[in-house]
C-alpha cells in the first residue's frame, strides 16, 4: 500500500495539450516577469510591459490549473 498515488498522466490528447500549455505559461511567464523586472531599471516602458505580460501569463496558467482540476478524463 503506497502512501502517495503514482500519477502516470492521461491518455486524452486534449488534456495532455492543456497540461503542457499550463506549464509553458507558468514557467514562461515567470521568466518573462523576471526579465521585465531587471529590464525595468534601464528601460522603464519595456520593462513594465514585460513584467505585466509575464504576470498575466502566470495568472492564466494558475486559472488553467483550476480548470484542469475540474475536468475528468473520458475513456
């Protein structure tokens, strides 16, 4: 009896694409936000735009995690 359940992923292609998009949005958004943070000191407008775009991508990714948690795998 295992304490943690092993998650092998899903076989549904739609859900796999959604999971990949979620993590791409989160990690890409964090990278863009950090780049915007450091760029903001030299180029105010460009840095702010990058920072806000990154934060928006992370927010969309978090919302998609919630949506994915509510979806069921159909066989």
